[in-house]
C-alpha cells in the first residue's frame, strides 16, 4: 500500500506483520530506529490472529480477554500511530548476507521485484501446520482431509463450512477451538482423536470446546486408515500400545465427510535457511543467543518462527525483546559480557535461548518432555542456583518462561532441569 | 439438620492455567472451592455451578469490505443456554463497511443485557477496487 514510497535501503527489515513482526517493529521504533520496513505476504497485517476470532488472547498483556482480531488491531493501531505501515501482498523470497548489511529480495504485485539493503533483518514469519504428508496416515487420498487452521480460515474469513460430519485428529488448541466453532455453525463433530495419553491443548479448551458439547476425546488412539473415493467417507480408529503401534482390538470406524488435522505446528524457516541461519532440530526454529540473534550477525528471530508459542502474549513479549536487541545492534550499544551456553537437563525437552550473557538479565523459555506432578524447576550455574520453583503439574503443552535478573559474572554455563519433589 | 452437600470437580476456564477445582456446594450456595490459584476461580465455580455463562464469538456478513465476513463477539459472558440462538441470530445480520472494533451489531441480544459487537476494523474498499480494475483494463 505504500508501494510508491518504496526505498532502496533501511535500517531494519521485518519479515511478517503478525503479532511478532508488529511488536518487533514497534520496539525498534521506540528504541530510536526510524527507517523500518515491515513486509507482509497477506493482503492485511495481523497474521494468523485475524482468523482466530475466539476470545482468550491478551490476559497477560492487556489484563483483559480479547479475541484474536481485537488483539491484532491494537498492535496495528499502535504501529500506524508510529508511522509503521506494513507493505502488504509482498513476499520476501531471499536474504543475502553481505557481511555488515543484508539484501532482502521482495516480490509483490505492486512493486514487482525489489532488492532492499538493510542493516538488520528480523525474522517473524510465524509457523505453519503439520499436514497429512507430515504424519503419513494410510488410506486413499480423497477430498475433505484438511488442517484445522485451514478450516478456521474457510469458516471465519470466508464463511465456508468445511464439512458436516467431522472427525478431528490431534487435540491441539486449534483443533479444539474448531470443534466448538463448527458445532456452533451446525456441523456434527463426532470425535477428537489424540495419539498421546494426554491432550495437546489447554485444559480450558477441553472444557469449553469439547465437554460443553459432549464431544468424545479418544486419548492414546490414532487413525489407521482413511476411506473414500472422491470425498472422505470413513476413518478407522484404533487404540495404540505403549510403542505407539495400533492395537489389534478395540478398533472402530466413524463415518465423516471431513477430517481435520490438528497435529502440531512447524516454524516456517525456509527463508532463514537460505540466509545461512542454523536451526535447532527440536524447536525447528533458529538457534539464538542472548539477543535472539541467529548465527548470522544482524539476523534476528522471534515469535512462532523461533519457537511455537501457546500464547500470543508471549510472542509479543519475545518480539519486543528482539526489537530492542536489534536496535542496540544497529546503534552499536549491545550489552557487554561474554555469552555462556544454556543446557537442557533432566526432563527438559528444549530451552531457549541457547546462550545467555554474563552480568545481564535473561528470559528463559522451556518445555518439559512429558507431563509430571510435583516437580521443581531449577535453573543453576556451575556454582549456584539462580531459580527454583515447585510446580504441582507440568505439561509439555504449557511453555514455561522464567526471567532471571542477572546471570552471575563468573558463571561458566547455565543448566535448566526438573527434579522430583518429595511429598 | 444437615444440608445436602455436593462435591464436583471442575476445570477453571478463566485463564490458560486451567486450575483443577474441587467445589463443595448445597443447592443454594457454594460452601468451599479448593485448587484455585486466584479469586477468579471462585467466581468461575459459582457461575459454572448455578448459571453457566460463556462469551460467544462468531461472524456476520459485511458488504463493501475487502472480505465478506467480519468477526463479532458478545461483549460479556451470556447464559450458556443462549449460545446457539445468538449464533443463529447473528447469521441473519448483514453489516455495511466501514466497521470498527466495538461497533454494536445487535443491542441487548436476546434480552441478555449484553451487546453483540464487532471485533475487527474493515474499511470500505469500493473505490480502491474500482481503481485497480481500471488499471488492469488499461
């Protein structure tokens, strides 16, 4: 929309105008960086929030419960007040590292092909859904097998109903939210099938999206076959054993005309890889240090492209932190102090960032390997305990974020781990 | 005489923490709530036991905007049993762009005392789309 004003070089280029990109751009601006370009592939800013019309966003940030679009509009408004107008319908297709500067290649209907020189790139592309190909469900390949997020886009943005008799595989939050949404719109949601022995989504969503409508949740079950010629007709469901193999007994079928997949999200990092950014095999996001900067100096990463979050509030928080750090990088005012490694210990699936800075504050994100009860989360250096708190329950579906006031100057490394508590 | 006590397990939906609540109550009032982390847990237990309420979110048609549907919500929680009627009621509405966050779609919907409001800004696009069409044809 600001195509005519397109510039040749900027201080910071933010890729993605979702919650992460907008918050990062605002933080850059508030830290004194004026020449910022935000590019967005879609025709409007806001990202995935625009199709998340349910409420439950913003409790941490705004101390009130907003819907997805309301949360996004607040950031879009704040950005507009700071003269940050995302360049929409524009895809970033390449990032070239020239050392001190980067060149980002953009493609859009309005400006055609353009190369923009920038001191800093902030990756804020978000994530995408795992699909049938990612989880390899056997059976025929009929129409009607789609991801939950696509169903959400169809229903909420375009007023299209993806099906009338629906089965959902995976109990991630989007799947649960769609179970309620499609029931409200008159579809019959027959079941939610989850391979894990525990739900993938938040407890509150089990209550208000499934229990409210008596939708059965089959834990430790999977879909073993899809049948249907042109349109999906039936799914075959089986309980699984401890090795996640389907059992021979207890199988059943459900007739349906739509199967929704809510089986996880993957950070969308193809562009990052082109720029030479190293990815973490567990988070599938960039490996970042204390400033959320990747291994390529000047390229930063935040939001769901860095690690898949549960709450948008934390995306905004992370992106703000990232924007501030990127501004400091541009101005050459980065905090001093050596960076030391952070290790994931007992029961910790991953920890982020991979490094923290001696003498500086840190915000550590982590997820547990599995659910457990009565455990302490401990963060310690080689010599002292920095943080300890007892949790009654932990779930891998709930990300923990722990601020540390100061990493001691003499620390060699930091370790994060869980320890069983005696009752 | 002893009053009849009921114990029920609930999951609080006031925030993403989802505390497991154990609620003890008589047919008239709540006696005790256990397991809550904050006071919202107590309020939730009270409403959930005696008159459950939910926020309802859906979409309504909109004309003259870039997209054909705009998201809406009940401004506050409404009785759970009204949910379906609210959705049905909303599906009959067509708004005209521009619309702004907070615009009232239906005032005091189904006499619940709660307004149905818009949750997304959508500008009028008629002029722009005309311009674009002209550009393409030239």
